[in-house]
């Protein structure tokens, strides 16, 4: 999930040469990912569309309401846009280094295939809601759009929105009609939990998750061609419109589902499912809005200690994302920490924030020394081969 400016270089860009805004966006996005995922490890409660307990305390419902408005379904498309942005920049960098398009396409497909494999392992060992597999799958299938013209990219993004609505509506109907069984988070047998995680991942990756990221992925490619996050000062007007419009749409579109999932409003099933679709659809706008906000902030902010720490977390985004799941399993799983059935949504979100802060601190300590995250290092080595990965890593020792 690396994002870097075009440069005639082989492999990944050294840490010292990376652009601030994309890394800062990923570092902040990981906070949203953490709080969006932590409550999915809880068990023992009947839950609503977004997985929050319907019988939670007043504080739990408040936290759930805020997250439904600002986090759920908003972080996933933001990450997807950054992923598309990164693939476009990787393409530009390798073409500038003299590689042909067929050579670059092979690299992009190999990288996406390995990302899909990472997602499989993540689901196998830790989390059925893995999103890496969806990004890898979308990268494999849509890699050709990195070279297509803007009109084709935008048309495909529109078609992706139609697909997204259809898939989310189907999952919404399934949520309200299917019998409620135990989730992997509720299973005390680790083997049984592993099997259920894989079943869930196999079912959701090519459908719900992939459909949720297609449009944002393609719009990320479109944005990368204009270097919106790398040259925010030149695009301030556009970024401002996306930020205000996207976040405004996300909040307004999220209010009905927030009222439903916090038990304030109980409309008929057809209305509930429609509001679930509206929440998810406007979440794409919200994800793009968040990315635009970070671009605007990065364009006006000197990189002080906090900004550098968040950017370091973004440089280690794959590692930090996986570390979140390691912590959540250790804390919440019945066969380990066992907090899953004993705490509510508010406590889970508090644990998520602490976990995210810990990963920020870890990355801030090690990234300035030129060290890349172990997951990033492995993905780069699998993508480029041992020699190319070693060459691209030499320049990283100069710090951030």
C-alpha cells in the first residue's frame, strides 16, 4: 500500500523521499480502521446493521452513533482511494525508469496477488473482516485502468457505484432476514473460529468488500494523475470542495442508519435496508472527503513531531494494520484475553485508540531510522525479488 511520487527509481521509494500527504492520510486512516474493527471482536449481543450491540449502555450507543456517522463505511473507501493512488504512482515511477507497460503490469499484478495472499493469511489467523484481500482482488482485475483515459476510468467508477448499491442492498436484506448465529469472535474453539473466519472472508471478499472499494479505487487513480495529494496547494479549491461536500454527504447520509442502529428509530424493513444502502453509498464520498482534508492540512502544516509520527505510521500502514488485529485477538478472543463478551462498544473503541497510538509510537521510533515495517519489507521482496528490494532499501537509511 505504498504511495510515492514519480521518480526514475527501481522498486519502492526511500522513506526520505516520500510525499507527506499520502503517508499522513494512511496514518490517520488507521485510527478509523481500528475503531471500526474493534467492536467486531465483541460477542454475546444482538447487533444492528453495522455490528453494534442493540442493548448497549447509553455511552455505548453514543459511541456507536458517532462511529456510524464518521467512521463506519468511511475508512474503507478512503484506504481504497489511497491504494488506487499508490498503484498509479508506482506505474509512473517504473515507466519513468524505462520499463515497458507489460513489465509494469506484471509487477502490479504480482503485487496485487501477494496482497490477496496477505489477506488470506490475515483472515486465516486473525480477522474475518480483512480488507487486504479486496484490495488485492480489485488490483488484479482492474489493473488495466491505470493506463485507460479519464473518461473510461470515471465511467467504470460510475458502474462501480451501481454494483455497490446492488451488493449492499443484498447484504442488508440478508442481515435482517437470515437467522443469527455465532460469529467467529464468539467461538471459544480456535479451530472452529479459524474455519468460520475463512468462510466469512471467502464469501465477503469478492462481493461486499470488493464492491465497496471499486469506485474509490478508480477515483484514486484519477486523483493520482493530477497529483492532488502531492501538490495540494495547486488544487486547494478542488480539495476544499471534495472535503466539504464529501464529509457533509457522509454525515447527512449516515444520520438515518445511526438512528436505526441506536434504537431511536424503528422503520419498516424496506426503509431500514434503504438507509443502510444510503449510509454505505455516502460513505464513499466521506472517504474521499477525509483524504481531501488530509491533503489540505498537509499543504499548510509544517511537519512537526505529531505530523511526522502520523506519517511514519502511514509508512508502516500494512504492518500497523496487521498489528491491530494481533492486539484485538489477544485482548478479545475467548480463547485468549476473553474480553469480547465482557465489554461494550465504548470500551472496545477505547482499546482501539490505545492500540492505534501504540502503533504510531512504534513506527515513529523506527521509521526515522530508515527501517521499513516487516510486512512492507516482505511484500516488496515478494513483488520485486530479493535483489531489487535490497537495492530500493539502501536509500532508506537516511531517515525521514
